[in-house]
């Protein structure tokens, strides 16, 4: 089953610390789909919106940057 593949992929490729490419892609696509479907999301209300929070690479903002900023996940090694 897909859920087993995603868990095994994370274990084998990322030592179980984070999702692998397939799991990450599915989660990312779900987030994007939810944001596009929500008429009140920032993607619909302001199409030119860009995040201004600090990021690991200037000009490149990732979900891990948001989680670090929120204090819910320590920086990964």
C-alpha cells in the first residue's frame, strides 16, 4: 500500500527523520490544492504575495523555514 511505501521511503532515504520524495510530493500537492481551492487563501486574495520571514537561503522560502520560525521543529542537521 502507498502509506507503507511512504513510511519505508522515509526510513530508507531519510533515516526516518523526514519524508522522502514521494511522501513530500503528496503532502506538498495537498497543501497547494487546499490553498488554491480556498477562496479566502492568500493565493486567491493576493496573487503577488511573497513570504518575508527569514529563510535558510535568501530569496528561497520553504515550509521548514516556516516551521523553524514558528518554533515547532528544530533545525535539521
